[in-house]
């Protein structure tokens, strides 16, 4: 009978990405997070791991990621003016109606 378990791969003793020691039972490097899925790449650049970009433009990122904001559906100016005029008219009728 074949086992459905995957053979657990052993990590290298020293991480090829950050050169930190990796415990024998670790699934990933505790320092940089490199593992068998992301790769214990020998050619990995140490600066690639979670290094912030010095020239990062947040505004550009937001524009590219989310696009331009959609104008919310709301009451148009004409209806605000109409509501104000109606409120004033009702107030005038109420005040002059009592006198």
C-alpha cells in the first residue's frame, strides 16, 4: 500500500538566502522565511527579501491599484436648493400663519 504522505524535505543547515542557521526541524528559515516552496535559491539576492523600495511612490501605487475614485451617487445641487427653498417657504407660512 502506498502512503499518501509527502516526504518531508530537510532544510539546509545554513540558509542560502540570508546565511542564518536553520534548525533541522524547521519548515522555513526563521530569519528570512525562505523555504522549499519559495526556494532555497542560491542565486537569491539578500536585498530582495522584504526590502522597502527607496523610490516607492504611495500615490502612484494607490492610483494603479485602485484607479480613480467613483463619484458617489448623491443628491444633486438642484435638489438641495429646492429643499432649502421649500423649508424656507414652510417656515414663512408657519410664522405668518400664527400672526
